[in-house]
C-alpha cells in the first residue's frame, strides 16, 4: 500500500496539471469565441467598456486558477483522493458559466458566477493544503506556518459575499449603470491583486525565504 501511495503522490502533479490544462484551453477557446462573435465590443460605448472589463476579469480569473493549481502541485506533495480529479471539471463548468453570462444584460449572474468560482477555489486550495500538511515531505514549509483560524477566511468571505449581494441586486434591478461599472472594476482589482500575490508567494517559496510571512491563500486548519 505504501508503494501505491508513493506512486500516486509522485504522479499527481503531472496528471492534475494535464487535466486542468485541457479544461483551461477549452475555457479560453470559449472566451475567444465570445469576443469574436460580439459585434458591440468594437463600438465606442459604455456597454463596450463594461463588457471589455468583464472579459478582462474573466481572462485573468482563468489564468489565476492555473497559477493556484500549478503552484500547489509543484510546491507540495500529498496523497490524492478522487476529489482531486473531479475538482478541475467543476472549475471548468463554472468557468463556462462565467463566460456564458458575459455581457451587460447578465452582469448580475456574471458576478454571482465569479463569486462562486472564487469561493470554490478557496475551498479546493484549503482542502489541498490540509492534506499537504499531513505529508512529512512538506514539513519545511508548514513548520513555519501555523494552522489557520476562521479569521484567515474573513477576506475571502467578504469578497464572495460582496460579489454575490451586488450580483443579486444588479440582476433584480437590471441596472447597467455606475454600480455595475464599479463592481466590475473592483472584480478586476481583486483578481489582479490575487494573481500578483500568488506569484509573489510562489517566488518566496522556491527562493527559500527563511522569514515566514502569512500567505494569501485559502489557509488550512
């Protein structure tokens, strides 16, 4: 049994990243098809600006999902279970729903989908880090990082809750005005900030920084 566990641990990164890369490629193709087939994107208007900001946030979100998965798979080793192979399909389905709801007429649903994706990635990364903490090969990292408390989830809860509430409000009101624009701008800021922080802590981890800092990731318990 130990041999099987070790074999699964060693093969997980390549299997996981190969599976996710296929899903991400399909999502990017779907996003490109939307851009190519939407005529009003080339018209100088409030609607076009709002839509381009949605597209930008969606693209960055797809890249961010890859960064989170790749950084965890390459930094840590853990014994996988069935859910590790299922999560990429769930994320892919959510990405397709996000892209399907691009456009000013469905901006409320788009924000709700973005909130669900953000929350799902928090949960997936959280479960990954919990299992990785149990593996002795990761002690060099986890010995410098205390187990998380509920307080560590407050920023993610705030982001998910905020996007969801605003999305519901926009969907009910049908507004495409300033509130919608502010919400989409904030969405871009959030995903850009999270991308930079993910890259920063990846660089710090592989550089072997001796001074531990709290990591902006879904913490483990």
